[in-house]
């Protein structure tokens, strides 16, 4: 009986605290100044599951703004909000998304190779602006989403 009670309590604590499940590797927030010197291409990078065989970049969300703004992650290191707005993104596959002005995201159609290449460039802290996929498929879909305090 004591064992059953312990398991029940442990399961309840796990569900209430949302501390159970996969731990993600966090990520990065940043941007690269555009040629106009005023706006920047902004990004949030989410890393994959910390203990997996491939914990590298999982997805990126991109937009254009004068100020990058802020994000929040939950206690499992998953992206939860951008600029205080809840973001709904699947955590089960690699992808690159464009942030929309209403804080929804739209997946940008890329091949798996293009997705991996651009994610790795961003994860290395470099601008992907010279990448062919960025120039022909990504940059054209970035929307202006300004951070307001």
C-alpha cells in the first residue's frame, strides 16, 4: 500500500509541476542587422532533447524587427512564448518557421538538407544570409513583428 501511495504521489507531482518528460537543450535568441542598419533578421533557436543521440538544433522561428524582444521557456527548456505571446510549435521534427504578426508560425517549405544546413548555420551563431535557401525561400517569407513593452 505504501508503494502505491508513493507512486501515486510521485505521478501527481510530476503532472502538476510539468517536470516529467524529455529535457530539451534550451536554445538561443538573437539577430543579424540588415543592410539598412536599422532592422534585423531575428531568430529563436530550439535545441533538441538533451539526452538524445542528436541533441542539436530542432527548429528556428524567424522574423524581422528593430528589436529582437524576449522569450520564455518552460522548466523542460522548451520555447513557450515570444514577446509574451504563446507559441505553438511541434517538438517532434526539424523545421524552420516564419513568425507572423499575430504570433502564429508558418512552416517554410525546405528540403531536409536545407533545413539542417540553415539550422546549423544559426546554431553556430552565423548569419545564413548568403545561403541559397535563405535567399530564395526564407528571407522572402519573413514578416515584421515588432516587440512592444
